[in-house]
DNA sequence: ATAATTGCAAACAATTTGCATTCAG
DNA sequence: CTGAATGCAAATTGTTTGCAATTAT
C-alpha cells in the first residue's frame, strides 16, 4: 500500500507549497520499506529503482521529510542516523554484538520518562529511545564475551 | 588525584604486556577531565599539553583504553561517540535543543531493563543508556518549538 | 514562464592506514 | 638492543555545498 503514504506525502508537500517529485516519493518508500535505515541504506535501496538519484538528493530529502514530520531519525549504535516513518513509534534494542536492531514496545519506558521529568525537568522523547545491550541470540551463542 | 588513574592504567597495560606511555596517560586524563567527550574534544584537550600528540594516536588510544576496560563509549545525540572513564556509570540526558548533556541517576532504568530482559531476552547495558529530549532550561525558553 | 529541485562534481570533516622514526622495556 | 608505539601524511568514508540543467506548477 504505497499509495497511502504517497498521498500523505503529497498533502504535506502541498501544505507547504513544495513540489511533489518522483525522488521524494522514492526516498519515502525506501524508508518505509526498510523500517529503519541509514542515509546510505536508503541511497542503496533507492538507486535500485532510480540509479541516477544522487546521494545529495537523498540527504536533502530525508532532511525535508523530517521537517515535514513524515519521517524522524534516531541514533542507534554507531554514528549513522537511522530514519523511519513517523507514527509507528517504538523503542529500539540494539545488539552490540551482532548489530541487530529489534523494535520493542515497552511499558516501563513511560515510568522512566516520568521519573526523569520529575527529578530533572527533562522531557524525554520516548520514541527516540534506544537501548544498547546484547540480544537473546548473541547471549546464548557466546556465554563468554571476547575482547574484540 | 590523577595518580590513581595513572596507576590503574599502568596496571591494566602491564597485565597485557603493553607499554606505558605519556600519551596514553594524557588521553586518559583528558577523558577523565572532560567527563564525557568525543575523540575530537579529547584531541583538542590533549594537544594543549602535548601539541605534537596526533589525532591518530588519540583514536588508537581510545580504542585501546576501551579494550582495557578503563573507558567506555556511548553514542549521544549526533554522530560522534562519547568517551568516559568506566566505573562512574550514569544515564545521559541529551537535550536536542541546546545539546547539553546532563548526567542522571535514575532508579526506573532498572525496571526498564528488567522488562526488556523478561519480554525480549535482551540484556540492556544500562550504563550506556541515553535519553533524547528537551531539558528544563530549553523547555522554559521556547514554549513553542520551531521548525529547525 | 519561473522558481524549485535535481545531479554532478568539488569541497569538507572525521576517521583510518602505511610507514619511517622514536622510545619503553 | 628490539619491537611496540608514535607522528606524519596520504587515503577513505560519509556528508555537504555550489551551480547549471531540469522540471513541476
């Protein structure tokens, strides 16, 4: 159902008097298809359909889409920001061993945010919360952590 | 009391048959002094004392120190990893408006980790937990969030 | 028609790597 | 002495920017 998001995109663009272009749609579709992806991953994915779509455009478009509120980004694991379509908010569990990113719906996150708000006056964006750790699979595989 | 950490460092190095050098001590001191800092910040800081100490060495040393377990790194806010001395573990509250990083001691983090462990079998590294949001000061200043 | 958007190529910044020199053990 | 560690400079990688050509409106 790519039509839905396309429409939503069009709408958002029109609202700001911006233009609806193929590349913008492709970038959004790629983000949606990936679930969560770095700019590079989006580039790769998008260039399958449109090899001429340049990285510059991907970067610019991601920024734009974020401003429009249709996607948002978090910083998981290492340096690269990870984009995902807005709305489908969740917590990320990032495994430091295998790098896998699992999405989770966690009740306690609210309690945590509440405490931080009360004690530090800090308004946590729960949607951008990501946890670093070791996933079940890796924990099973390597009971004794190695150096590297 | 920089003597303490110097000794600890020496010890850790010896244990692995590695050499104790001035630059390694300087890098560790810089990390300790900064509380939490990116490689670049460490470079800057370290080059005050030793202008010839090269970035390469800083990068290599941070990696080494981490392997030794005397420092660890997290990813706050944007891309750059942030290093801090191990032991003094805490949660980071990163303000997306002003970029300020506040350290917090939060009880609920344990409950959160527990839930994730129970439901997903994911072993959270609580020490690397960082929250994205808006700090008290910024919330007060700009009641109406802007686009950029 | 007209200005927004794109693609390209060059500019940039941050990090990594190879290698000759230096220095701790 | 001897190999580990450093400093330098060049190579990479990921991202940004300027500008002419393109294209949605």
